[in-house]
C-alpha cells in the first residue's frame, strides 16, 4: 500500500497539490486535488502526496450536490484513494464526536504527535474508535454455503452472518455466538480469512471461514434475520458486491472450488 499514515505533515512541506477529502454529513465525500487546507486533519501521504480530511460544517461554502456517498464512490475512483477517503470519514466523525472530554466536559485539543484528542484539564486521551465485527463464511466442507437475508437489507440479497465483538470475547467466540444466535447453528473449524476497514461509521470487519452441518436445523433470530438457507455455489442468489469483504469471501471461496 503506497499510503503512509501520519499524524503531522513531514517537515519537508510539499507545495504541490494534495489529495483533499472533504467530508459532509456522515459518509458523504468529495475527493479533490487541491492545496493544503487551512484547518484540515492530516491523514498521511499517498505516493509522497499529502492527504488531508476537511470537515464541511458550513454548507453555504460548498456545493454539496458534488458530494457522493462513500459506498456509491466505490469503483468510480481507484481503490487506494477510496480507502483513504474511508479513513477520512472515520477520523472526521471521530473529531466531531470527541469535541469535549468524556470525564470532565472540557473542550478537547488534538494531542501532539499522536492520533488522539487530549483534555487540557484532566489529560484524558481519546483515540479514534474502532468497532471490531466478525463476519463468517459458513460452508459444509464442499460446495454449499449458508447465507442469510437480513431484515435491514430491504432487497432479496443473501450474505454472510456478521456481528460485533463483545468486550471480553475472542474473535472466534464472537463468530460462534453470532452464528448460534442468528441461525441456531453451531460452527467448527474456524479459520481466519482476512479483514477490511468498514468506515460506516467505524467498523473493522474480520473475516472467518467455518464449517457447519447442513443437516442441522436452522432456527432464525426473527427480529434480525428474514431468511437463511444453504445454497450451492453454482446456484447462488443475489450476493453483496466485491467492495465488501462478504462479496470477496464468497468470490474467493467459489474460485477455490474446481
Ligand atoms: Zn477532562
């Protein structure tokens, strides 16, 4: 990855155009080549080019019609600047929600030399928040996958089961618990697959593969899961796009089968 995360611009201040990610209203962004902004949040360098995030608070200053939701921008720009834009969304959201100390309510200031906000009164440090979530590709050891339609999807798409990690839990325990809660199925042979930052608003998706018995009864957690069933790889329903780790895991599993 040619992107190098940094908290402060290198001493040899670049005069050339910077990559500036303007963030407006949640995950809506505008990625432009521009000069270094006056009150930006420094992200790091991309192939030596300085990258900045700017929080667009005053809508009168900009044409917000030019902004696009980060999800819709996937595929429209290269993947590396897209990931930098995702980093900008997460850090701007973190700055917006950490303006005051959670312990003594004093206005926070950026800490020097590290990615943190610091309370000048009680010295509390607040680091960017990350919410780890496990996502599990459940297979039968052969060419069938257990996929679920979540009530939130609103479309007949089937995906992998996912859920947030609870405090005190290992990633493997979270994967086992989520599968049992959502579809009533016990998994085994959990294996780490890979991960993906998911800036909506601050998740880190951790992918696992796991095996389950296709004869085991499926018991839906009905307030969350509308449907779940086993699908053969050559007869898959609508699945998530490859911008998501779910789509990538399904495609990778298919590619590994003859
Ligand atoms: Zn404080």
